[in-house]
């Protein structure tokens, strides 16, 4: 019977094509089945949401626009949990196996709940820096240890008609980021800490590592408010 399937070139081609399609179907079915089994043995959507709320420090009763989706991220089966609270939008990837945070990110919202950019947020909060650095593009701004922009940079920026003023300082910005993440300076390894003009607005960009996790923060240069932060597993 098997020999008849390969008795002619035409039958051989048809048979090989059929076997290929069968193997593909088996492979897809295996992946779907594995995903289904993993989901059935996972922590479940409700627990995933609770892990995300706990990490964000948000009361579940105050969370709005909550959405949960099961998927795959960075080599793990995860629950992607999204919600809004206190004018912040949160997005979490919670490991389906044990509830650990694989990745998370937040974004500021305006009072109506729509997304706004960091530049727009800064402009709404501080008119003193709303025109700062116009026309300078994205570049580092040197400052001394007290957080005051250096004289050379003051002269350079003043040519663009902007008022530099004083900022909170890199050390304070680093401390704000590390404290928010729940650590101390000597527990983390900094990879980036600098004052920048971002689309004509001034902020601190802070990045550091802890336990194979990478943390990124953008901090308002004048007020010290955390404008944006992101956490990602460093695989």
C-alpha cells in the first residue's frame, strides 16, 4: 500500500505535500494544546490582576478600564494586565506560572483620560520651563553637583532666548527613581543618569539595573516628579 503512494513522481509529490501539511497541522495543534494546558495550570486572570494592582500600589476598587489578555512575552506565558488609576495608565506582563512581574510600564494621562506626551505634561505643569531649550534638539545639558546649569551652558541656551534656572540635580533625581523602585543607591547599578532636552523640554533620564531587571525613569528637572518609568527583564 505504501509503495503505491510513491510509485510515480506525481504520486510521490502529492504524498510528500500531504505529509508536510499533516506535520504542520500537528505542530500547530501541539503549540495550541501546550498553551491551553499552561493556561489551565496558571494563576488565573483574577490573581494576575491582583499581582499587578499590588505592585502598582493601586486599590482594585479604584482601577478603571481593566483589561486582561493571556499571551507570550520574553519566553514566558504571561497575563497582560492593563488598567488606569489616578491619571496613570499601567501595563503589566505577569508570569502565568507564579505571578512575578516580567515587564511593566506606565504612561501619564491628562484629566480627560487621553494619552499625552511627556513634553505636553511638562508644559502643563511648569510654565517656567515650557520654552526652555527651544531649537536645541535632543542633547545633554551639563550641570554642577548642586543641580545648577553650568555657565557655559547658560550662555549657550541664552542665545536661544530661554531661561535655564536651577534644577533638582542628578543625585536627587537618582534618589527619587531608586526610592520609587523600592531600593537604595548601593543596591543598584546605574547605567545612565543625565539631564536632557527632550523635544525642547528639560528632564532627567535615569537608568539602572537590579536583579536582572532594567529600570528606566524620566524625571521632571524642576519639580522632581516622575513623568514616566519602565521596568524590563534583562535577558
